[in-house]
C-alpha cells in the first residue's frame, strides 16, 4: 500500500500504526496499534511507494512551494509521455501525503507502461493510504497476479480486509498465510497474522503465531501487548 512503513498490530479498535516494507524503491510494513489511522500515516511506519513523511501541514506547503518541486510537477504536466517525470511527480506528492496527486501521476505512468510492476504497486499503496480500499484491491490484485510470491504486497493486500468495514478477518488471514508460505520469516506478516487471529478470538493460533514472531524479533514492541491480549482471550 507509500510504504516506508505502516501498521503495527493490536486488538482493541482496528485503527493504528501500520508497518510497511519497502517494495522495489519504496516500502511496506503494516501492523496495528491504538493510534487512529489518520495519525498512523504520520508516525513512521508507512507500505512501496511509502516515503518518509515530514512535519505538519505548514511543512508540506513549504515543500510544495519549493522551486525544484514545482519544476518537477510542471515538467510532468508538460511532458505527459515522460514516464520517469510522472513517477517523480507522484513521489513528491507521496512524500507530503497528498495521495490524490500521487494517484493522478501514477495513473499517467501506468498508461505509458501498463506492465510496470513498481507503478502498479504504488497505485495500490496510494489508494490504500487514501482509504480507497476498492481501488487499492484492484491494483494489489494485479500486482499479485504478476508476482504472487511478493510477501510485502500480499501482506498489504491482507491488510485491506482488516481495514474495511466490515472487516473480513478470514480473508486477511488467508492472504497472510499465503505470504508466509512464500516467506516464513516475514516479520510484518507474522505480526499482522497474530493480530488477525486475536481479532477472531482464536487464542490458540494467535499464540502459535506470536511464538514464531518472538523467535524472529524479540525486541518487537508489539509482542508484550499482543501477549496480554491473547492472555485476556484465554481467561474468558
């Protein structure tokens, strides 16, 4: 889904910090926490195409007003057949979290090179980040057809089903498990899978998945909270 990182997992409310991993030149890591989704996108973990985010609105406006930024955007508009210019303009909009602008230029890039995998993934990310889940699903589905073994993209795809209303935890679990088949040590997937099992009140599978996560990433700050949630489930 911009991904320098996004989502950090936990039960309570399905809102939060999404951890992302880098897809191609960008990234993607999704996981959940108690932070509202609107805040999560600003707190450091964002999905390829997820760039580091800066400060508040004033900082974003300053970036957009920078001469080099305006020049890059004007170049993309003046040269609609320049594939790299479209990608550069989209990246600039991503960096300040103006995802509609990023989507505009990524769609132009996609029209120029429909098979470019990086652009397809970034379209999934930008739509995900702007809460356009149906559109994000379309692009992630296309990416998965091209590279079914991309655990990063498949993890983001699974996250769509957790964020939608109503959430579809069974489908999310299905996609996370597929990602694990391709990459058994994919930390972000294991974390999100633990969250999904916890949301399903499946303490047995949540515990087993958390054990794998802890074995790979003992310093993960989500572990203690996830363990507490699982213990709470067992005590019911």
